[in-house]
C-alpha cells in the first residue's frame, strides 16, 4: 500500500506514512530500512521514485503523515525534480492533514521553501542522536548543522527525533533541543543494531526529567522504556 497506517516502532506522533521515494545516501550503520533493502538485493544508496504513489488520496483526517519513512527525501542522492513532484502533490491535495518532512539534511530544505506554500501544512523534523560527533556511524551532516538549519526555518513547526539515542552531554544536548523549540520530541534507542555508544539509564532519566521541566512534549519509545525498566529491576 502506498499510504500506510503508522504502527510498531514508527513515530507515535504520526498517523500515516507515505513513501513516494525510497532510499537515502547518508549510510547510517543503524538504518533498518537500508538493512531491509539489502535483503531485497536493492541499493539503498540510490533512491527510487515510486511514481504510482504520487496519485494516492490522502485521508484528510487531521493526522500527521510522515513523508518517506523508508528513506530521506532531502538526502544528497535524491534529485531536485523528485522533491518538486512530491511537494507539489502535497500542496495540491494535502489539505486536511499535516506533513512531516523528517530529514538528517535540513539545510537542503532551505532551497525549497518557495515550494512549501502553506507553512501550517508542514512540520519540519530532524534527528539528533547526540551532541557529539556522529561521523563514525553516519555520513549525514553533524547534528549541530541539522539544528542550525531547522532553527533558520522558523516559520514552520518543528519536530525532533532523538532516536537512536547515543551517549551525550546533558547540558549541551538539552540546549540543542531547546533551541529548536519543537512541538514534539520522540526518544528511543537502537531497535535492531548496537553500533552506537549507549547512554546510561541514569543519564536517560535525567534527560527526560529535564525535557519535562522545560515543558517540551515528549514521547518515550518502547525501546527506551524497556531499557529503563530493566535497569530498575
């Protein structure tokens, strides 16, 4: 199905996922979608446009629709033309929903702001696994650059995924999150891999308490809940 009801390990803020483009060139070692593509014999680093999915009907139920849950629409390997096609579809037929553009390369969104004709229709999201260096497990831009780009897109609501969460420095990491002023944050650990340095349960709890103290809406993913529950036994 080109439009899927969100379930399982997907963002809890999201009602539906839509995948008119699959693939990504960030080469994140922990990426579940890349692992699935390899099992199918596909090259995840060469994105694919699913043209038939550009004709789907959106549910218009007020929910969030995540664009390209099986890739990153703004990764360097995706042609500009494909992005134009997808944004034009949303602008033409997307009333009644909000569309989450989730990317580890939000700097590229700055080149497409003229195509985001109704800021109320879009939520711009990025992933920040840590405040530390991520180059050992990903070719995506550093997290501080992702944050700077999202902040520059201040006419839109913002979303942050802290998943998979890697070890971090609490004061610096919290300041990064606060500077984005997200309408929602989701926090989780690696689901299927173990490439990242994992923060201690105590540090995770301190982060969640700090976010709550700042009044930032947080969804805790099952992977983190189980980790914290196990540490309390």
